[in-house]
DNA sequence: TTATTACTTTATAATCGTTATAATTAGTCT
DNA sequence: AGACTAATTATAACGATTATAAAGTAATAA
């Protein structure tokens, strides 16, 4: 049941001193319930019914608020627009080159790569990102 | 000596049936000689002196041509604009969170991650990308 | 309760990177 | 040289995101 997740997220925000407006609630709910990784515009369109007067800026503003609270991650791939992902546990993404579908997958952290990079470059390493690209089962079937 | 690299790249393009115009030569030369990973606009500005009438579109067009020929890779990080990297050997990048500097570093391919992802998700995996983020030595010193 | 304040939302305009268009110029081929 | 193709230029268009200013809403203090 995802309402537990939503409540947890909201408690989290409240503790951080963030006001829970109806719009914020709806955006968060949509992010958690849609198991996908929607763009700002997709969220905007999905909530058009409930909030006919909501502005795109509100979506962007609140996604930034959620990001700053550590609840949401922004996924940026080269082309087109950012996608937003509710942070639950650490995971990587595999992306279909053909249809764009994004699927989560888990893998133990690449600590080894980070520490090698650190010693070779002299950087102080904080984090890394990785994505894998390929063709999803659906698209494989369709040739 | 980088003129050897330039000539090799040009031969490569010629074989692929790409005309070598003065602009293309200059863009390629700049990409190879500047050891950095310039944006399209940086290239445009760097060549302003030699080609006062060159249009930004020419830079973008030709970067696409080079990409299609496999000579250049486009690096897309979330914010701001794409950076372009001359393909020599496979390598990853480590990026400074503070000043944005990009440094190459080598690491054996992450075949294991790819094959795990393949078996877990059912995707047919083609490639992956990875970047590491941290603070570079210069910025560490400056606190 | 009312006044004051800070925070949110809205509507709209602006910005920025990139791409499309149409006209002009330059190369290539016979 | 003439015909054809490709490349460049200048400019406009586009789409994602951000900035701005005005109006609305909630929280707090008197």
C-alpha cells in the first residue's frame, strides 16, 4: 500500500519545515503511485484534472523542494527533459534505446571504481551515476 | 604531436565520404588540441577569430557529423549544455562539483554489471555510461 | 480577532541550448 | 563551363526551464 509511503514522505517534509499544500500532496502522490519516472510536464498533465489552474512553475518549484529535501532525484539524460524519481533505495536504471522505458535494477555500489578514481585523479569522490542502455524485452519481440 | 591525430581523423572522415571544409577542419582541430571537453558555444567562440562569419548552426551540424562518424562523443550532464569529447580510447569521466572540470580516467569495462542487468531485466544490453562526481584537487585546496 | 508576516501559487515573460528553414555559396563531376 | 549536390549562413522557431510580479493562503503575534 503506497499511502504509507506517502505519509512517511509527508512527515519527512513536515519535519524539514515544508508546508504541505494540496498541490504538493498531489505531486508527491503522483510520483509515488505512478511507478514510472515522469517528467515535470507529465506530472503537470496528470494533475490537470484535479488542479485546472495549477501552473507548470508550481510543478518545477515543488520538484526542486522535494529534491532539496532528499525525497526525489532528478534523472537527466541527454535529449529532452528531466525525469523525476522517488528516492526509496539506491538503484541504477536501465533504459530502452527503442521506447525509452526506464527500469530500476539493483547492484552493489561500485566502491572500487570510486576509490580507484580517487587515487588516480586526486579528486575527493562524492558520488557517481551509471546507466545501462539496451533494448527491452517488449521491443525485442517487436523486432 | 596532435597533428598526427588530426590527420588520422581527417582520413577517417574522408573515407566515410565527408567533405573537409575549412570550418570542419578548424572544429576538429580545436576538439583535438584543446584537451578539454568544450561545449558547442565554446567552440564557436574559440573560432570566432578565424571565422568571423561562422554560424552556431555550423558548429552543431558538424558536431553531429563527427558524432555519426564515431569520432566524437556527446557528454550530457543534467544542467546546461552538452560537451563534446574526441573519441580516442574508452574512458570514464570524473567531474568536479565545484568548478565543473572534467578529467578522464580509465577503468576496465564494467562487463559484470552489464551482464547482471541483462539477466535480471531481460534487456539486451548495448552500452552503459558512468560518471563520478567529487571535488578536484584545486578546489580542495581553495576550500 | 485582526494585523502582520512569510510562504505559495499563478500567469506570464524571459532565457538558453538546440534545431529547422530558406537563401546563398562552394565543391564536384562530366 | 554548366548542372548537381552539399555546406554554410542568417534567422526564426522550439521546447524545457527559470525569473518576475501580482494575488492568494496559511501562520503568527498583538
